[in-house]
């Protein structure tokens, strides 16, 4: 990577439902409840439905599921299947590469 980081101008900020920290939207992963009630990861950020944002950090996903913060943010109830799917999605997202990585 030799390209310098582009200057940020008017970056949309969202709050992670796991750690409650505000971060640039593009650093977060959007989880969306579709109009049909499916819980899915929205990698495009454009899917219709109610969205919630999570850091690319396993802890945030775990916390959001444990405290039911994600369900609340999505105004739904997560089934065991939803939770499993989310944990799989989390692993996929994290495996795809977390910017920076390490630390906490
Ligand atoms: Zn977080």
C-alpha cells in the first residue's frame, strides 16, 4: 500500500451497538433486518430495512448479541438461528480482514 490515506471530509458517523463507540460508517459492518424480517449482513450498505452497525471486532458482536443490543437496535427478536448466522457472518467479516487489526 503506497497510497496515502485519503483525507476524510464529511464522513458519516455511526455508533457500534456492541461498544457504543462512534466510528466512520465505512469502518463498521451493517447488519440489516430486511422488510421480510430476515437478519443479514449488508456489505453494500444499501440494503433496505432497519440497520445496526458493528465494529469489525469479535468482542463487539459478542457483546451486542449477549446484551441483546443488536436485537433492540433492529427492533426485533433474534432467533437462535439468527444468532448462529450472525456469528458465522462475523467470522467471515473478520476473516476478510480487519483494518489495523490487533489491539482492542
Ligand atoms: Zn464496537
